[in-house]
């Protein structure tokens, strides 16, 4: 009986101690939560103080520059091929402003590249000037009134290399700075799907094509030679204005800390073209650039550009790569889808 009473006493004592320990643990937990909340409040107060003392940052700026090299050397190579060297410079600069409902975006893309195959002079394989300025005024969080201006041209002369039998020194010049040049002005609405993906829509867009060189303008490569049934000439060789609708879709995101993807799609529909048959055509310009940093100063860049413009005259060839001739025995031309791909590795620096 004494043993039972002793066990019962030990059990009651342990139970009482456990209850006391539980109450102490609850008290300690309550005190710890209060201290944690006080620390959080102190952090928020410090952040608010820093924000109030920090001058507002309305401008953001940055960009990147890259210089890519490629060199191929062949000697007595049984499988065939040709030695070549190439160099390409790429650059992007942006400077943007945002305050309250107003946003102003400025972006400049530049590129220039040369390639030399064995036995040939240096030839241009990349040349681009592309400046975009865009202003948004918010209606809602995602929708805004918007205006857009876009200018495109190139730095240096370009030549026709379709006929391999012609010496480089005597080739026809078919492009140069401001020949052609494209200016697009537009008013519309911008929809920001996310902070890195937005869609611009406009029914009031002017597209202007300039060819400021007599010899290039005379070739009618970039501005069609259109006459109505009465023989009236509607387009100048040097200048053409179009009015229609524009859709601009832009994606710009850092996929990882070292990979950035930028892709822009422009669709222009000239629904007022004096050439009625041309009103059913849509001009397409789709550019994509991926930059991958291998180290702080070494990077890989991949650039693609797809263009379809029914007004640009491209030399036509048959399946055997022989020139197609028109009724007068000259090289036939017509609209074709243009595609360019540029892959390079070299020095890269992010601004």
C-alpha cells in the first residue's frame, strides 16, 4: 500500500511540474513573438526613414556592348571549305523615365560586322541603326495612352553579291546610310501584360520610307514603282508615306542572372495603300536577341531577324540558283521573306 501511495505521489508531482513547465514555455513563446514583432516594426520604420531620405529615382539607364570574333583556318582540308575571319560589334543603350502615371522609354540598338573569306575582300555581314522612343500615360495599372517613334537605317554602303562572277570593285551599291531609312510615328494604346511583356496597338500609324541616294533610288528596290491604269505615278523614288495600323509586341526578361532574352515583333498593315491589292499584305519585322554571359567579360550572343515586306524587291532565282529573267531579259525581282542569323562569342560588357 505504501508503494502505491509513493508512486501516486511521484506521478502527481511530475504532472504538476509538467504543467508549470508548459506555462513557462507558453510565456516564453509569447515574449519571443512580441520581441520579433517589435524588431519587424523597427525594420519597417528604418526602411521608411531611408526611403524618405533617399531622393526619388525617376531615371533608369543601362545597356551592353559586345565584340565577337570568329576565325576559321583550313590547309589541305580534304572535306573542303574556305578559311575566313569575321568581327561583329553589337551595342544597346537604354535610358528610361518614370514618374507617377508618365513613362518615357528610349532604346538604341547598334550593330556592325565584317567578314573576309579567303581570296576575297572584307564584306559587310551586319549593319543596323535602330532607335525607339515611346511615351506611356497610364489609364489603369496595365493600360495606357501611348505614342511611338521608331527610326531604322544603317552605317555603311552595301553591295549586291548575288553574281559571283563580278569583281567586288565593280559591284552595284544597293544601300547606304539613309538609303533606305524608315521612320514610324504612331499613336495608340499600350497594354502591360507583365513588367517584361507588353503589347502596343495603334490604328493611326504613319510609316515613311526614304532613299536619299540617286543611284540607289533609281533601282526601285525599297519603294515600288506603281502606276494606275491611266499611267499616273504614285510613288517617288526617294520617298514614300504609308498610313495604317501597327502592332508592336515586346518581351524583355532576364531568364537567369546570366541570360537575357529580348524579342520584338512589329506588324504594319497599310489599309490605305493606293495599290488596292497591296492592302491585304502585312509588313512583318521580328527581331530576337539572346545574350549569355559565360564570365564577367566573355559572352555568347544570338541574334535573328525575320522580315517580310511586299514592297521590297528581292532578286529571284530558280531551284538551281540560276537568276530568273523578266520579259526584258533582266534579273526578275519580287517580294520574299528575309531571314538573318548571327551567332558569336567574344568580349561582352553590361553597362
